[in-house]
């Protein structure tokens, strides 16, 4: 039974991998990235322009469609720098994989 006092975000955080904060808003992490997505993410350091699209895929896969759209809109509106988005990505990796990343 769900607790009527909990928000939808709290329910999702409890069911998934917690949440990541960006620009003062918490976004629930719904899924762990699979090995294929992680391998594609590793290619991004090669400078391959096609590989850069994997960032969007990563956020959509881990945050879910609805949350990703809200996160993306916030990122566009905030004027976030690349390092801000990379910090969010690293937090998601740490929470879903259970270990620090660097």
C-alpha cells in the first residue's frame, strides 16, 4: 500500500535508485544503465560525434521518459555547462553502480 503522504517523486525514489539533484530539483533515478549503454558511454571520450548522442540516451534510460523530459527542459533553461551535466551523470552512475566513478 502506498503512503498518501508521499509524493510521486518520493515513491519513485524509493522504488528505484534514489534521486539526483539538479538546479534545486530532485529527479528520481528509475533504472540502472545496462552494459551496452555503459559501453557506448565509454566511447564518448574518443571524440566520436555519433557517440555524443549517448548522453541523451543515458539520461533517458536512467531517468525514464517523463522525468528525462523535465530534466532536459530544466537543463536548457538553466544554461547548464557541460561540467554540470557530467556531475549529474556521475552521480547517477555512482548511485546505480554502487561505487564512485572517476
